[in-house]
C-alpha cells in the first residue's frame, strides 16, 4: 500500500466522509446466477454503508438472462430487494432522485443491463424497460447481437440498422449508453451517431495490458470517448490490469497505473470508478456459478480459442483447486479493492499519494459520472 504522513492521513479521512463514491459496475447481484437469487443482503449493505459508497450501477440484468421475459423476472427480483431494504436503498431514475437519496442517507441503485438483447428485436420494449427503471444499458456482452458487434466475437461488426434505431430511442428516453463489451467498430459508430453522452462503465487501458485486448481500450478509443464528454470507469479485474493477472493477480498500484494513464492522456474529467467487484466469498457459490457460465460459453461460442474461455472467472478446469476461495478472490479483484467496505478509503489513499487535489479526487470518485447523469436524466 501507500505511505502517507499525518496530515495526509487526516485529509484522507475528511475526504472519505464528504465525497460521494459512484461505482459504475457492481456485479454482486449476479453472483448466484443459477438460482437467480441475489447475493445482496444485510451484510453487503452494511459493507456499502461502512465504505460510504453513494451510488452503484447494479447489473441486475445479466447477459445470461438475455431475453425480455427473463429480464422482467430479474427486475421483479430487484424490486423485491429494494422493498425489503427500502430504508437503505433507493432506485435512481432521475438526477433529482440521486440528490434525494443522498439527503436521505440512502445508497442509490442504478438499474444497469449488461446486454441489449433484453429487448429482443423490438425497439419499443425500451420504453417499457425505462418505465420499469432501466437507466443504463450496454449494447453487447462480448458476443455480437442484433444491435451491434461484440468485442470478443470473431466478426466484430459495427452498429446494425436496428442498432441505429436503438441508439436513437435510448437518447430519446434518457437511457445512458454503456459501450463496455462492444467491438471497436461499434464503439466508434456509437460515438458518431449518439446525440448524447456515453460511458464505458468498466475496463482497462490496452497500452498497459494487451492480454485483455477485447476489453481494454486503445488510446484512440479513450480520446474519442473524452471528445464525446464520456467517462471511462476503471475495472479492478486483475487480468485487465496486469498482463499476468490471471496467474499473479493485481494490486491497487496496478489499478492506479491505469487510472493515471487515462488522466495523463485525456484529463481528469473523463475517468471514474467501475470496479466490477462480484463479492464471491465461498467456494460453493463460485463453483455453482462457474459451471453454468462455462456451459453457456461453450454452447454459444464454438471457437476453442475464444478469449471468452480465458476470462478470469472461468478456469481451464472446474477442479476445487481452481475455485478455492483464495484463487477466486485473486482473480476477481485487485488486492486492496476487493472489499467494498474499504474500497473508497483505499482509492482516496492512492489518489492522495499520487498528488491529486481535493477537486480532482471528487471528480474521479464520482463527480464525472454525476456530470453525465445530470445531463442525461
């Protein structure tokens, strides 16, 4: 970790109290994929509160449940959780609701879909999902679909004609476009066609970690995103931060290298936090989810060299050794960022150590994403 003097330590504690943290990618809700039940409970909410996390993009709509029927079922499950923990959580549907949640001391939950396949082939379904609370949607999840080419597909095309209609309708409704997981051509197409800001909720820098090329952005993409006044959330997945992340893991120092690279390339206004922490804590949970995820990958993608089969969450085998708690945690998150109760504090320590001003830290922790929300919603 980083060494601070007494005045810096005092400053860190003060910033931890007063600055909001927006995490643009929280995957905790989809840990128990096979049952459809969320790993979102009192213990996790307590960690969010202890860590003073203000807003999370909750990826309740995951690629595995990739049609409108399954999406509606998942949203129903989300509403049950919101009702159960209504004293702690608030669904965010407008910028006013963000301010209200902060005044009430609640954790803001933004409904985030990991794939546009939830709308089937009907652009009008976007209006229904918007009424149900959807405010952020990725266009693809690795593979290509009716809207756009995915980042890990063998043939990564751009936006389809249907995709152009989807972009226009998302702009009209105020559903924020998330370019995480889209292919290069679709990425550039969307920046050209969208009339509103877009974000890249979670990913890394290709120049620093080329082994995860399908998920890490090139300098050209980062610059293009910034020109659109978009924000890039830095992901804490070790294999996106460290070329040997799958074997060695990664640390918060690796995370800071990616964040600072973006700042130096395009400025402090275009980077934020999107860790994609999943909160896997038991071997049984990891094993159960891993079996289903691997089965789905094999069923959908027939190329044995597909980068999908090399993701940090999918081992080459499903042995107990591969899915031991220590290995799962190492592959899931950079050391120092794996626990949401300490996430914000450790990020502030890293940012203070790197010499950022209070205003710059405010922007990185949440201000940049809040700027985009204010414009779109």
